[in-house]
DNA sequence: GGAATTTACGGCACACGTAATAATG
DNA sequence: CATTATTACGTGTGCCGTAAATTCC
């Protein structure tokens, strides 16, 4: 049951004789004859009626040729999958929350158009666990917030650099940040997230002690709370812009400025590293 | 790209390492390693990330394993098609008109239940051309009206013996056949058909000369015409019974009696001959 | 008799096991 | 240091081409 024998069987079904099939397959008539004999022996069935010249396919032989066609089509699909240029295969990619909203849809759309032989199994989660998953090979790549130190073995490709800004609730437009920390609730993004960790470290380094603090684990929830006057926050400017309600004001951070990098993380030395730039290009748009 | 190598690839995808795959496939670790190396060379793609132990499948490798699964499933379908007992394959069978109405539906229903691995490509036509088609191998079998002499090389299995009867129109119940031939139109089934030929030969042998004759090529059309009073006819009793309208009377032929045999014709010596009895059993019900 | 298929035979390629070596965790 | 994979090497299987024998038309 070598693929070549099945190819010959299909050729016989198409051309009606072993000799013509042999020509088409660039084989000797003798080789084709032996292939068919071996095939019949292996399948334990008679595929040909040999009481006539040329031998005719039996009903079973015709059906077998049909199945052989399907098998050969599967083989061609396998070859095509690997042969073509560009991204191919099943990519397991993690996206942090902000990226799943701002990057993922465009990425999938562009990938479907420009890399039709690639499929994507996407999951959402936190930067830290994604970094570990990429390092361990459970994921091929992940879009995360860059955190120092860079885990060893990971290569990072920057997708975007985003300035963090304060978002102040309605009625607090004039409030200086220092006053805000004294007088308002600080709505803090959960510190197990990349952004949350960055903000917490920033506060500690700048010696900023919020009078009151509420920890939330969703950006949209935080911004809705800001719009509702519950307090202020510090988040990437694009997210603030995305979710800011009426009356919410955006104020650059000057204590000092803080940016977060959205990066694509891949395992250094892995095959994914060679495709990292291509993936990043699809993610940037 | 031998099937065994693909089997190994799938096993690696399932079990996560070459060594476990080798166990499962009853192969040496070395053999599996070489299979994968050969596979990558043939496909021109790297399926494994070998910077780690055990090597991990690349995204392309995972997708390739998926396609390999499909290919192996196709192989299993081919084996299953040929392995099982009973009728299998694609049978090209011809049915004459009367058989297509009275035998074909039940045959297909019983075959679907009792021979699920068989498919049937059915066509309708005339006994004579079907006999030729079976003799030439264009059809595997045909249900036809037996005609003497039996074409050489054909084997016939009787499915049914049907008496031919006269069908007389409303108002002619009392008419003796001899009178009918003198006074009524004879609605004759087209003589290129098996029944038509039989009837024509019978008339000639019995010296019966219809006063007027109309040739039609459909049994239903003939019987509708009889019911409409256009004339009388001679047809197999089951067909007359099937289509007889109100007032139509059936009268046995006594000049002398005439029967037609419905037979299954197969090519002697062909693989189909070995299945002829099984086919006939499915046709008789 | 002639075309097509099957059988016989020889060579070559290749898949696999054993064993030694290398690389990763 | 143990586990796992790769490389080296030898053997046997089996695929295929050439050529002779056979079979059907």
C-alpha cells in the first residue's frame, strides 16, 4: 500500500489499462502489474477481473480507486501545507487583555488574508504566565506587557510603546496628581497584571501613597468607575481614550513619565523566532 | 513519506516525545528519529524544534500531524472497504423499465441495510443493449427480460417468471381474444424492448394478425390507453394489475400461454458472477 | 499473430535494528 | 548524571527495470 501503487490504481481507473497507466506514471508495465498484485494481496480482495484484456476493475476495485483518490488528495494537502511560502501551521498565541481588544481582531483579519495556510489558537491571560508558557513551549508566542528583567531565553519584539496617563473623574479636571493621590480613591489595576505591576512599581519609586486604593482586574471596569466619579487611575493612553466616559480628563504622568511596551514574546532559538517579525508585522497592521 | 512515518508523526503529536511514540509504534527510537528527518527533508520544512529535549513540534509540525491523521483515516477507510464481508464497491447495474418500478426500490432499500459498503450506479434501458453492456463489461449486472438465444458469455439468474395476459378495455369483457384481434386496436409494446419482442414473436407464431396496431414505448401509457377504451394489449400480469384502470379486464393467454422471465444477467467468469446470487437475493426481497 | 499482461531475475535503494555518540534538563 | 535524541553501520526487505513467458483478442 505505497502511495505510488495507489497512484497507479487511480491512473488505471482513469485510463482503463495497466499499460496506459504505466506510461502516465512513468513506470514499467511490469511494475504496475506487480504493484496491483501486491495491493490485492495486502487488501485481501480482488480489484481486477483478469479474465479479459485489458483487465477490468471490479466494482470493489472502482470503489478502492475512489478511496485511493481521497487518500492521495490528503497527501497533496499535506505537501501543500508545508511547501508554500510564508506562515503556515497551527500557532498557539496568547494575548493579554488589552491586546486581545486592540490587536487581536486586526491581526486575525490580516492573517486570514495574508497567511491562509496558518491557523491560530488564541488564549487570553496575564503577561507573567504567558512569558512562562512561551519559555516552556506551551505557547508559540504571546503578546504581553514588557517587564524587567526580561525572562532568560525569551526574545521580545516591540509592537507598541504606550504612554501611561492619569485619568481623572468628572469634577477633578484641575486637580494636580499629587493632590489627587491625597484626596481621591486610586483605582489600581490588579498588580498580577503587567500594567498593574508597572504602576505599583512606579508608585513605590516615586513615593506616591494613595490615600485610598481599590484594586480592580478589568480596564473597562476601572474606566467606568472613573467616569462614575469613584476615583482616578493610571493606565495606557489608548485604553483611557477607548473607554473614557464624558467628563473624564486625561493628564500625562510627570512624576516621572511612564510608558509600557507591548511586545511579542517568542522563545529564542525556536522556529517561532524566525517568524516573529512576520507575526509582529501582522499585529501592527 | 511512508504511511508508517506519518503514523509516527501522529504518535509524537499525541504522546509528546519520539521515545514514547517509538514504543507505541513498536519501533526503535532511532527508526522514528530517522523517519522524521526523512519526512522533514521530503517536505522541505522543519517539523520539530530540536533546541529542546524532547524535541517539540513546531506550529507547522502540529498542523502536519493533523493532516497526517486525515491521510491515515483515508487509508483506514480504504482497508475497511476491502476487508469486510459481503457486497462492497461500486456496482453499475441496469434495470429495464418494469424492473426499475417493481424491483429497484426494494433492492436499494435492502442493499442499504444489508450491504452498507456497496454503492449502486443504476441506469434504465432496454434488455438487448443491457445484455451487450454486461457482455462488454460496461455494466456489472443488469435486470432484463430473458430472450432466446442467451447471448454467449452471459449467465442468467431468474428473478421472477411472469405470465403475460391480455388486458381488455371497458365494454369488452366478453370478447374472446381472437375477436379482439379482429375488432379492436392492439396496443403493442415497442418491439425493441424485451417484452415487445416476445409479444411480436408470439403473434407471428400463433398467426394472430391485429386488425389495427399502435406501437407505444411505455407500459403506463399503454394501460392508460386500454383504460380509455383505445384498444387492448398483452403484458405481464403484474404490470397489468399495477396500472389497470376501472373496467379493464385481465384474460389469460391461451393461444398458447406466454411467460417472460425477469433475469439478472452477469458476465460468466467475472467477479460479479460470484456475487450474482447475493444480488439476486436482494432483488427478490 | 500481436498487443497486453504476468512471471523471473538482478540490482539498487531504503527502512530498520544495534550500538556508539551527543545533547539537554 | 540520567534521559532522550542523533549518528554510524550493517542487514534484510522490497520496489523497479529488463527480458522471457503467457494469455487473451
